[in-house]
């Protein structure tokens, strides 16, 4: 939701800025400028990317605007410690119940390979290849928005040139020249706005989300391999807690110490 809030804030800031500068907001009612900028950007993207990738654009836009909720690192560490405790007490086959209820396909796949008895090297290789494949897909998606950010400002200049051509074509009507020139630069405004306030930030948002997901996947790999090697749950907690931010680490320690305090007071 932060992306939507940022876009609304940008619109308000630019709108109030135009009012303070004395530029009428009615000048934004320029269908030709919107057509050149957004239609031209869409056309440029279709030229640059195959249609099978462009079909993912609505889904990617939804992900960027409504950031999907990923599990926190502390939550993931807690799940891995739970798996380590189960494996230590009941063996690897007992992890099957956890694997069946797992919602993350990556986590489920790793648990299933441990249950099936694959070698640690093979499990690590398969999961790392999966992370690399995910990274490549995410890069391809973010590149669409990065390229849109490159095309839009240039199309803004093109729109301004088209507007100036129209203005110069009506030199005989002096009263319309000023209005025509002002309308010509609306395309430049839209191109710069969409490029630097919309497409480029959304591309960075997708890259950041991709990085967070990769960090979680690598954390899962480290935890699962440690479980496979028989690392004690307490040792696994100390090993994985270095990946958890200090603020979340303190909350986790607090919640774990509360039951112990209750037992002592009882």
C-alpha cells in the first residue's frame, strides 16, 4: 500500500505546485498527451519484450502496488527450529506432516527431499538452482518497468514536439499560440512524471521484493541443510539468529522467556 500512498502524494504535490505557480489544472485535460505517453510507452514495451513476458505486466503491477506479505525472518527461523526439534525427537520421516501443511512450495520441496533421503549436496544444488531461476524471472519482470522508465521521458519530448508543430501551424491565430505551447509541454510533464515517479520506483520495488525473497530462500537452505546434518535445535537457533534483525531478535527472545518465567513463578 505504500506505493499507492506515494503515487497519491506525488499527484497532490505536483497539483499544488502547479496551483502555486499559477498553472491551471485544467491544462492536464489533454487526451493527446496521455495517448502519446502511455500508449507510446506500451508500444515501445511490446517492441522490446516478447508478448509472453508482457502478459505478466498486470500481475507484476499488482505485486508492486500491493506488496505481498512475506514471512519475516524470525518467523522462518521459528519454523526451521520446529523442524529441527521434530527431526531430533522423531526422525526425518516425522517432517512429512510439516511438509504437507507448508504453504511455501520451496520450503515444502526442501523438506520432501530430506524425507526422501537425498544427499545433502544434491539438495543444496537443487535448491540453489531454484533460487537462481527465481532471481532470473524477477529480473526479467523488473526490467519491463525499468525500460518503461527510460521510454516515457523520451516520449514526453516527442509529445512536446508534436504539440509545438501544432502550435506553429496556427500562427495566424495569435490568441491560441500560448495555449497550444502550454498544452505541448503537458506531454513532457506526463513523460517525466510517469518515468521517474511511477515506473522507475515500481521497478526498484520489485527488485527489493526479489532480494527479500531470495534472502528468505537462502535462509531456508541453510536451515534445512543444518537439520539434515543433525545440528541441535539450540545450535541452529544461534546459527540462524544472525540473519534476524536485532529488533525482531529481541521480541523473539522476550516471547521465549515468558513461559519460563511463568513456570518458575508457578
